[in-house]
C-alpha cells in the first residue's frame, strides 16, 4: 500500500455489532490505527439498533473482535478508550437520526474534527434503504467536510431492486460520494492486474483472440453454508458470487487499456466491456447443489441436510457460465466462469490458456506431448501467478513436462494487507478506482437477471468434488477444462 493522505475524520459504522463488522471491518480499522495509517485525529462511532448499546459495550465488542482476529489488543486499550464511541438508533425513526446527528457533532467537537464523515453500511441488505433514507432526511448526506457512503454487497437482489436502490441513493448522495465495496477488488493480485497487463508489454501484446484460446475464472470455496442458510436460501451462488465478484474479475482481465490511470477512465473501460458481453443462453449455464461427501478429510452433509434449508430447496450452491464477449479483442474466445461451495479446495484464480503452436513436432504414437501454455493468476490462497512452460525430461526420452515460472507475493513482500485495509484507505483518501459504479452494478444485473428468472435444472455434485459432471458441456471439442485436467490449481 502506498502512503495515502488521510484527513481527520469520523468513521461511522452502521451494524457495528454484526458479524461482518466484527470479522472484517474492526480488525482492519484497528490494524490501520496501530500502523498510524488513519491519521492522528480520528474517531470511530459504532451504531446499532440495540437500545442498550453504549460506549462500554462497543469497546468490549471491539476488544473481543481483535482477540478473535489474533490481534494483540494490549497496546490498543488506550485507542479503544479514546477513539471508540457508540450510539443507538433504535427503530430508525426520524427522531433517532436527529439524535444521531447530535451525537456525531458532539464526537467531532470532542476530537476537534473538521466534519469529514465516512458512513459504512455493515448491515443486512434489507436495512440499506431505510438507513440511506434516514441519513438523507436527517441532513447527514452533506456535512462541513466531505461525506462518503460505503455500501456492502449484495447491492440489490435483481435488476429491478438494484435500479430502485441506485435511485434512492442518488436522491441523497452524488455518485462521487458512493463506494460500493467488493472486497475481491482489494486483493493485491486483483490490483496487480493493471500493472501486470499494462506495464508488461510482453503479455499485453498477446492479450487477444489470435493468441489466447480461453479464459477460465474460478471462485471456489471448500466450506458449506456455515450457519448462513437463511441468507443463502434467498440468494444462491449466482447472486452471492457470480453477479458481483466473478463478473468484476472478468471485466478487469478483459477490459481495454484505459486512457489514463484514473478512476473514471478505468470504470469507463470496465463498463464498456460489460456492455460487450452477449446475452447468456440457457445452454451456457450449469447450476449445481452439493450433496453429501468428504471435505478436508471429514464426511459432510449435503446442502439439503443443512440446518435452515428447505427439504425441497433448488438453491444453487454451484454456478458456471460460458460468457461470449462481442468485441474485436475477444470475439470467439470463451470465458468460462464458475463458483461454488463445498468444492475440492478453497481457490480463486484466473487461468489464461494460450493457443497451441500451429504445427507440433512433439508427438509419439499419435499422442500430443506438448500442452498449450497457461498463465495462472492466483488470488487466494498464496497470492501470486505462474506461467507454465514446456521442458524436456532429462535422459534418453522424448517426454515433455510443464514447469511453472512462478511468483509469490508472500515470498517477495511478506505478509500482505487485508483487502479491507486497502479499500478503507482508498475510501478515506477519496480514491474510487477499486469500487463499483452504479452502471457496472446495473449492467451486471442485466446479464444475470434473465438467468435467475429461468427454471434451469440444478444438478447434484458430491461435496469435495469440482462440481457437477454437466460442467463438461460448457467446453467445446478441442477446449480443455484446466481444473478437471489437473494441469493447474
């Protein structure tokens, strides 16, 4: 992370007692504070609907969250005492937001803050709209300094709800104030896609349909729903990952070079790329649902046996699509995108498979010995990348082996900052590059809402596998699935 300038500010967390805040947000804020990245003058105001919520309870929540995250809280005690404040908004009525406004002004006076305010919606999605309306009607959408609003995913449930939510947000906030957060965009490897592509001409000169045979995007989890069946039953893999995280990765890997390294230019190219994706056909979609199997060496139940799941649920825990991009760079190059729970291992990566040589000299008994080169950009775990090249097996043999030319961020730079640390610093410094624009959100929903509205079959797959066998149909003759052929990952 570069040394970004962070002005004195008040950080307001709605949903301060929630799981997201405790697992991700609070540890990231505390880590930045301990490293003196939040500036000398800042305060944190936790907001909850609990009527008995107060400073002491918030400080106790923060201290436990730091302990659970493995952060030594002994040297954070003074920070907790001085910088943390709490407020209850009760049922969110107008008078509650009037009380919140007075609390904010009081905290700013105590800390001599100039009125720069960051409002972070770390709440369930159904609370976004009333909270945004409360801030707007309570005159908290504008302040003495800058005012910024961070909205977690999911942003909408389909196209219509996303349009309505954007309309509501824009009633009170300018787009320049809005930061729709996607934590995948804060990962170092994702950010490095810009540098990797646009500063290494050796790759950018190969980045088109004449040299690339296919692009595979994988967002795999080995965990199940982990007590979140209530959320997952209403969403599924398409809504939870495909429409946002995975689609963002596609836009970054396939976008045209921006005119400059500025947020507006980068967003414009991402939007242009999303508009170029053709309508997703029914035959280009495979949905799945995990059955019982083995994960991490343990027998695990199927999705239908998870607590809170309807016995006849057709919720997709796996989704794969074949995307077609209708532009000069990518015409005819398939983008195979998949995501799922209870897959073989936790792995997020992009695989760019290059075309084979037009004439091959390396055959034996009619069998092709050489494999096409593949570039693997790995986002998690072990962030880095590798390029597979062919080498001859030593000795009196005609065998060929694929060996990786690899790079690991951890080996080169040590421990990386969390995605939330990176993104929070960007919000505080006013950089919107790694955040999702309203048009990006709506365009992605336009792609996937028709898929969600179709009654597509949901195929079973064993927990601990790479998904349903029907996945194979997304590959045409001569194309390879880099996961199933075990050449990567």
